[in-house]
C-alpha cells in the first residue's frame, strides 16, 4: 500500500512542475484521490480528510472552469 502513497505523491509533485491550470488541477485531483484511498488503507483520518477536501475543491474548480 505504500506504493499508492508514493504514486499519489508523484502526481502532486508533477502537478507543481506543469503549466496550465487545467493540467495542474487534474494531476492534483488524481494525486489527492490516490491519497484518499491510501488514507483509507492505513486508517488515517487526517489524510482522508485533507485529500477529500482537495479532491472536492479541484473537481469544483475544473467543472466551474469547464462551464465558462
């Protein structure tokens, strides 16, 4: 399960190196979603909470941007 956390980390780090808001938000959303699953597997409420909020925020921003 540690690999899931590492993959999530790689998505988030990659997002920081990208240009373009949509690409950054998409990669961050994927990374945060992986961290939610990771948090569930290790039973870490703080990891789940933080990343669930990030997933919701990024999804909202992506959907709002799409509507514009």
